[in-house]
C-alpha cells in the first residue's frame, strides 16, 4: 500500500525526530539553511529555549540575526525583540514591538513591563517572576538586581538548568 502524508505531517515527524535526538547543531542548520522558521516554530522554540536554558543568550540570539523572513510566531517574536534590545538595537526593537502590538494582537503585560524596564522607560526594577516560559524566567532574572528564586518540584527542567548554569542555586 502507498503511504501519502502531507508536507505539514512530514515537517511534524521530522521536527519530533530532531527534538527527540536533540542534535542542536543539526536543528540549527536545518532551520536556517531552509529558512523554515515560520513553518516550524516548535523546532525553533526548542532550539532557542535550549540555548537560553544553558544561559547562552548570545547563541540563542544569534539565530534571530540569521532569519530572513519576519517572524510570525508570538513567542519567537518576543524573543527576537528581547535579542534586539540585548544587542543595543533598541529603535528596531521598539518599532517591531509597536508593529506587533498594532497588527498582531500582541498583548502581554508581564513581558511589556520587563521590556520597558530594559529599554529604560521605567527605572524601578521589576520583581515579578514568571515560570511560564524560559524567556519569561530569564527576563524575571534580568530585570531584578536582587533576584532570588526557590525552585519547586513543579519547576521545569529548563528552569532548573538555567538556575544551575547561571549559578543561582544555593
């Protein structure tokens, strides 16, 4: 019998295999050589979240500078905006954030507070901590000079790894 699968099904199978095997160099080459970030946001998230969990912001952000298309995924857009700020491209970051808010239904008060602090619009440090994503957690750490966090059993493995590689575990 002939087996027919759609392109989307094939991408899903390939992504799941790449994630399962976690060869991050292969994942990065596959995504960037084919420029399929928007077709495959799950795989891109896996890659950038891995680098961030290793406290390797430079490597996580490097990927965004090599993406040719505009990024459609909300989480990846947030990550990209943060990377622009981190690389002192504040005007570009602000423009992208404004466009996403205007046209993309982009609304995240926690994220915006953290970004406003990093942009220098608010000089009062942000002490809220979010474990929703590794990016939220990193922003929580980055915007609080007196950051302290006690992980729980429910804390994700990525956040445990981040705490460990950032020397934040007592």
